[in-house]
C-alpha cells in the first residue's frame, strides 16, 4: 500500500507571487559581491593618480567617481534593472573605464574595465555581453596604443585587449546560475505536482468513502423504511401475520446493515475479505438460498477488488428486492484467466413493489467502482429466458 501525505481538500497549490523577490541562487552571495566592489574602489582610490580639484586631477577624480558608481551598481538585483538599462549602464561604464585609463597617469584604473566586462557577461545575454566586451577591449587598446591622453606610458597596449576577456567568465557564471535556477524551478514544480497528487488522492478516497456510506446507509435505511411502511399499512387490515413478517424483515435488514458496516470498516482498513464466502453470506442474508453459482478456479483477489464486487452485488440485490419483490434472483461469479465476472439477474416481481426512497446514485456508484479497477459494467433489462422482463447487472474486472 502506498502512503501519501495528507493534504486538506481545500488547500490549494501555492503559486509564486509575481511581486515577490526570487530566492537567491546558491553561490551568488550579495555580500561577497559588495566586498569585491568595495575592494576595487578602495584599491583604485589609493593607487590612481593624480586626483585633485583642478585640471587633470579633477578629470581623474570625476572619472573615478563614475567608474565607482558603475561598479557598485553591479550589486543591484537583476529584477530591478531592465535589460536595456543594464546594457546602457555597462556600455557607459566601459567607456568611462577606458577614459580613466587614458587620463590617469598611474594606478590600477584598468581593474574597473576588467570587472565591468566580466559583469556584462553575467548580467546580459551572450550577444550584447560580447558586444560590450569587444567595445571595452577596442577602447582600452586604442587608448593605450595611440596614447590618447596623459595616461601611464608603461601600460602595454596588450593589456587593453585583455580587458574584455573576463566576459567569458561572466557568461559561464550566468549559465551556471541559469542551470541552478532551472533545477530549483524543477524541484518546486515537482513539489507542486506531489501536492496536487496528494490532494487528488484525498478526493478519491473521499469519493470511495461516500460510495461506501451510500451503500451501507441508503440501501439499508430504504429497505427498513419500506418494511416499516408496509407493516404500518397492514395494521389497518388486522393481518398480524403479515405485520410480523414485515417486522421480521425490518429486523433482518438491521442485522444486514450491521454486517455491511463491518464490511465497510474492513474495506477502509484494507483488510482481506474472502470473496466467495462473503458473497455467499450476502446472497443468503438477502433471502436467496443456493442462488450463487461459482465457475472457474477460485483464487485470492486484492482487497479492493473484493470490496468493490461486494458493493456491486449489494447494490444489485437491494434494487432487486425493491423493484422486483418475490422475483427469482441468480448470482454468477466466474473466474477466468484474465478477469473476474459478476452477474446478478432477477426475474419479474411476484408481489407489488412498494415505492421506496432511493438516492439515484446506484448505477453511478457501480460505474465509478468498476472504472477505478479498469473494468466495465453493463445494466439493463433481461429480454429472453426464464427471467425475461427482469433486470441484469454484469461487471467484468480484469485480473
């Protein structure tokens, strides 16, 4: 037996709120990124020269501030910066980084170009990221090769070419991040599917219990009510024998209801029920002795198959007693190699049927039970033979 986690039938599957911030991806700790950004800014502030409030120093200071702002913006959450805005920001950032390399006469201004190019690979799609990296490499190489500005003459122009290389690291990092997010999304989808499956199992079990309650209560109470109404009608005639007979049948139905309740408890607990013995007792308790015929090799069947076949037999026998009182009833149980067939047939009524309260769920319940077992059921009037004019129910269960 498979166990599933109980879930309330009213519990709905949780859906992500579009306004919430996505959970952080493992390996992308914002504190680490902030630390690296601040470290580059501090190193640049200590090494980039000249810095001042006039002339070349003022230009270096302004470009340093712009580069620092562009670098610190790396820590902004992706959902808060549209892709186009990120493209513009990173493009302007690499232009400012190339300008800082050309204006500053010493220091590590090229670190801004390295980090911004790497972040372009991490933040942007592959094509725009490679474009930004190419722009960064060309600008830095041109500044160093053609000595555009009073930059550090000792910096080789090859360094400018390498400033765009970190974009490859950024692209690999983005691919890894997307793979992790896809794995997390798949895990969340699997969890939602498991919850939906558990909820479906709960609803299925509720339907099963509802059918059992219908079989035990609706049939028994309808039969008891019919006999008590008959006894009440016979009191006016003074025929005490028939009154006692109706009263005895009502008592018999009460006893049968107790048996059915026990069967229901067994079924809900998945206890094994002997099919032939239980069906024999049911048929005889309904007043039809020697009415059961068993053909084929009797074998053990799963508890749920036994329980559903007994419920179908109970439904058919109750309907026969209600709509064709006094009519002959025959029950056939056939064990074939790949299926089990249950057939209940009743003849015409020999007494006047007393209208009783029915739920109208009998045939529907039979079809539901058989469908759960992958079988088929057919019900209709008997058109030939000794039971012509009666009714027949036939259920075929594979296995």
